[in-house]
C-alpha cells in the first residue's frame, strides 16, 4: 500500500513522551488495550484523544448514540423512534400510545466510507476493523465533527452521548467487548448495547421453547465477517443452556456475500449503469466455492434477469460463461437459497423454525426473503421437493432491531437516564467520507476509497483517512435515500429537513 497523506502525522515519539509526562491521568497503560484506546484515554496530542474528565456527570439530557457501518443501522434507529412497548410512567410492559423515546435526541453515525466491515476479516485485517469500531464509539463520545471533508481540524460542535447502540452486527461481534472496556476505563458511566445478544434472546423468546420439542434448526444470515466469528452460534448455544433447553437445535450459519454492500449501492457489487459483466465486480459469481453462484441451482435461485438486474455472458455451448448479481433483490434470493442449500447438504433434515437477520441491511428486503422462502417450499426438481421438509410450517424472521431498542430503553430507565422531554424528538445524522488529504491513488474515479487502500491500512497511526460529516444530498446515494423514505418514515422525517 503506497497511499499516504499530504501532511505529516503526529510523531509516535511525541505521543510516547506525552504518555509518560507528569500529570497524565494514568502512567501505566493496560497491556491489552488497542493503540487507539490508549490514544483516546491518555495521549493529549493524538487526533483521537477525548477529554473524558470533562464528560457531563448528569447524562439524562444527552443524546442516544447509534452507529453502523452504513445506512442499514437506520433500521435500528427506526425501531427506537417508533417503540411503544412500555408504560412511560410505570415502566411496565404495555403500550400507552406514547412513544417510549418521546423527546429524546439521537446521534446516528454511518461509517459508509469504511464499509463493508465484513471484508476486513476476509482480508486478514480484523485488527483494523476493531480500530474502526472504537473510532465509531469515540466519535459519539466526543463533542466535535468535521463540517466537510476539506477541514483539517473539526469545527463543528455536537453533544456527547449517554449510551451507545452498536447497531452493526459485525461491529458487535468484533468490537463490543473493546468498546465496553474503553467505557469502563473512561469513567463516564456510559454503557453500550450490542445487536447480537438482543437478537439471540429475541429468537428464543419468539420460539417459546418448552424443552420437549422435536429437533429443529435456526438459520443465521449475516455478513461473512460476523459468521466467521461464530458469535451468533456461541450466543445461541449459551442462551439455550442458560434456559435449560435440551432439545437438539441445529444452527445453520450463512454468510450474505455482498448483500449488505448491494443494499448500500456499493458500485463494486451493484451498478445500474452496467449491461455486461464488470471486471471490478466483487460479488458472487459462477463457481463451486462457498459464496459462488452454482449453475445447477439457477432454477432454485429464480433470479430476476430483467432490466440488467443480472449481468450475464453466454458461453458458446449455451450455458453461462459469466454471471453477476446486479440488484439487492437478487442478492437476497441468492442468500436465502444458499442458506437452505447449506442445510440440505448437511443432511441434518431438521425444519428451520427461525431465521435471524444478523445484519441491519437485510430487513430492507424482508419481503424478498419471504417470497424466496415461499418459492423454495414449492420448488420441485425431478419429481421431489428438496427444500419443503427443511422449512417449518410456521417460520419467523428475527430482526434484532426492535429487541435492541427494548434493551436500550430498559438500560436507560434502570440508570435513570431517560430524558422525559416534552420537546420534539431530534436526530442528527453523520456519515464518514474519504479525507481530502488523501492522494488520488487512494481513491476510485467515484471518489471512494480503493479496495486495496481500504483493507490494507495499518492500525495505531494518527492518520484520519476518513472524516465524519453531516448527512447531505451529496454524500447519500439517491437509491438509499429513496429506500429510507419508503421503508423508514420516522427516520426520514427527522433527517430529511437538514439535508442540503
């Protein structure tokens, strides 16, 4: 990786001197901290230092912070904005026609420039992903932001947050414990909520297991990075044991290769302007490896080939020489068929009773996922139904978002940190964009970080390769904005007035 900044970064030697200087808050650094955590806590010369000593002692009027690797986390924000599961006076369960977070302020961060998070593990750079997750938390915990990508130092001022909601499943899998450790060392009293635990508890609550059921399966559809950690399966196994459930439960883990990226309109995965396969495409393609499109399953996939939603090149023999997905709907179909096919190939034969949507981007296409499941139930091949017995008569999709919102409410109420304002609810939304200090070789023609630069960066530096700026019409993809307007009306209503 040869990209560099046009300006010098802060010298490491200076940082070390600062850490050892008299008057530092602590002189002995925890040996297991990430470098960026030590910078945030102790290095006053660092770009990432946060004045935790000045954190407000009274937090109830501070905003709720939510972050995700992109705009998918707005599905979690939508649940926070629309939640009415509790009596606002007593705190007991039950609707009272008053929104549970009425009058609260929210700060949302979409780390769009650095997504997809799931690819860092595939590129053997999980350490940088962990650093990104910490930087997401630090943005919410600090009190400034960049007004634009041109600024060398952030000029904007914002409030700090009273709680952090890690809406991103991949960030939760790789960084929740790191954020929790940072918060404990900060002494602020701020807590963090992660999506995975809430999703697992919700799944078993919905299934209402009694302990004497016939064997069944739970599907987990998440980014390849989340699946690689085993976080959902470990959490499911632990929760089953904690509840004393001895029924055999098979867990089917399926990576949604490129699905989240397609939802966020990443041009390496979907490009509506193309009419033929692209050499820069990074999504599933024809092949036999995990994550590939299997030619023998084309009838089961039932892809939509209309209006260049699939990019194909025929072979002389009449088959396909090349196939590329080019719509989020086709990514959804590919992911669901892949999950069922993985379970079929395992030979376990147990019916899937629940599917956890382990990525905030996936609920946008819940309708397509349901349609695909219905198609697979009726799919017939050589006189038999290969998937019918693997799909329970009643199957539930679990969107962890609502349960994450419930956990956030319960945590804030228990700590006495609900605002109880009578003023309107407010959302300030921010998105990461590439820094203008990067050289042109680090950027694609569209102005995005190149794949090689994005996934080849090193940890522990002072480099600010991306900057968090307010949402605007110039940094939001029009298709994503339309999707937000159509499917997330509460979020859109509070974000749209500030878009310029």
